[in-house]
């Protein structure tokens, strides 16, 4: 009835009285399902590591210490897995004992309590329901794995495409420069204009591909959190890279005392560079940018904020601007590729944080992001 890897569908039985286990196994055999009996809770845990569809436990075989051990084991299960337990209460115990044990077993999460003496139909229907639930979990696992594969393929595609396209583009750039240098004199005004469009477009494509590559690379940030670093250092790096823009716009940057945080320097520098860079770039005509960088501790994370006095963002776009190549202005007025915030979002999410913006059009914006302390 339940076709799958036998180990993944077998029913494990923990019943200290040998006869109980044998009877249960005999009953379950009607479902054409394998069973395996553990002599104690330690053996059961070992068996569980090799796969199971459902677990039947006689209440008296599970002490509080075993339950604790089992709960710990369960907490290490992947998100798709919610092992189904069927617990058999001891014969003839008063109902307050049952409800007391039900409370203790609640740490197992997915359990069904069955009072003894148990009728074969009752145990069969409980096992059937548990195996059905487990099958659904395996299906969720397969879907998750397929999604992960598809995602990894897409990442690889974005990386290779942006990387490999840079090579021919470099040739277009070099040869259009050579054309201008060596044959520029022979071109008429129209020819010079055409060549100018080729040069500008290849420059733009180089920027787009560079940002796409940066976006693809951000997916490879390792899961492990690095050693803490002072946030002031990457901000210094970012401000040095933005020195020309700061000077040209006469921007004033105010910085609060910044904390020590668990993020790689290169990634925090990238966040600051994109967000402070935008705060300077999207300024109001004739109003020098004023940018304020702060950080506040909330429970286990730091919330950084970068506030500006610029053009602001219409509330209907405060989520979409984090999408790839999303821009609110045509290319003319503000330079950019629309990838900066998408890269920021990806970096922050790789550190299990969040990024968002609060803004009133015409009245400045404040970007926030969280990172582990
Ligand atoms: P880019 O700046 O290259 O266009 P981003 O991904 O950094 O790309 O930003 C996406 C869009 O969000 C920008 O085109 C701009 O319209 C808007 N934006 C970002 N930062 C600000 C800001 N500080 N003030 C106003 N608008 C902003």
C-alpha cells in the first residue's frame, strides 16, 4: 500500500514486554509494512537514524531522560521532518496518569496517544494515518530538494552568463576605442555619433554584467557566521570609495558610535557603499546631501540605519526597489543599474537579517538593515 524505500516506511516499535511487540508487529504486517523492534530507548534512537515511517512507543518504556534525549534529536531534524509517534498508555492506569504523560510527551510534537487495551483496528488506523503523514513529509522533502537544485542551477547560470559575456564585451570596448583613436579622423559626424553609442552601450553593459556577477556571488556567502569585526572599519572603506561623490555634492555625513558585528568586512563595506552612495546620489536639486549612519541593539541583532534628506521614495515602491534591475528613474538623471539594493538584500539575507526602507516622497529616506551581534 505504501510504496517507498522500506527503511523510510518501516514502523519502529519500542515495547519492553516482548509479547506486546510481537503482537504489534503481527498486526502491522497486514499493511505490508516492515517493522523493527527496539529493546530500549537507546536502540530506538539508533534505529531512527537509519529511517522510519512511524514510531510506536509503550509509555512505560520512555523515561523523562529518554524523552529529553528524543526531544534533542528531534530539534536537529530538517524542517520538512515531523516524525509521527504513537504512544500506548499502560494497562489499567487512571486517566489522570494519562493526561500527565500526555503533557510530558507534548515535546515530541506529532504524537497520538492510544489507551490500552488496544484493538487491532485502532492500531492499524493510527499507523495508516501516521504513514500517510510521513509520506507527505517525504514529498515536501523531494519538492524542497528539487527547488534547491533548480536554484543552484540558476545561480550557476547567472554567474557563468555574466562572467562569460564580459570577455566578448571587453573586445567590443577595446576595438571601439582603437577605431576612434586610429580612424576617428576619417569618420564624419554621423559615424562618430554611432561609434559613441557603441562605446557608451558597452560601458553600460559592463556595469550591468559586473553587478549581475556581484549578485550571483552574494549567493555563495557561507552559512557560518564569521568572527566579530568593528563596523566602523568597512564604513571607512566605503566612504573612501565614495570620496569623489561626497566632495562633488558637498555631502555631510554624520556617524554614530558603531558596534562590533558578525559579518565579513567586504560585505558590510558593500552595504554601506550602496546605501550611503544612494543617499548621496538621490539628493534634491540644490540641497547638499545630509546622511546619518547609526546602529541600535535589539535583542540579538543590530539595526543599522542610513538616513538621508533626499528625494524620498513613493510608498508604493518601497518593496519593489529591492528587485533586480528595478529603478524608479530613467537613465538620464541618475546613473545606476538598479542592482545595488538587490545585492544589499541578498547579502543581508545570507546573514539571516532583513533590509527595508521608510520614506516620505520629497522628504528623505531611511534604509534599515539588521545583522547578528
Ligand atoms: P540604482 O541606484 O543603481 O538605480 P539601486 O538598486 O541601488 O539601484 O536602487 C534602486 C532604486 O531605488 C533607485 O533607482 C532609486 O529609484 C531608488 N532609491 C534607492 N535609494 C534611494 C534613496 N536613498 N532615495 C531615493 N530613492 C532611492
